[in-house]
C-alpha cells in the first residue's frame, strides 16, 4: 500500500502498519464534523483566539 503524507510517500507492506494507518483514518472520520457543526466549531475556535 502506498500512502502520501504532507512531505513524503510511504510504502506500507506489513499488516501492522496497514492496520494502524486504516485505524488512523477511522479515528479521523469518526471525529470529523460537517455543515452546521463544523461552522459552530470554527466560530468557537476563532472566538477563543480572539479572531472574531
């Protein structure tokens, strides 16, 4: 399996590495927010940073 990071391309050929990478994407997918929820999260983050 070939995967790309921000600055490199990785070749994962052992099942432990592939499983870890797949779990990482699952974690990201489960924590993602969209639509109104995403807008609310961004608005709160901007307020905390004093950017509103």
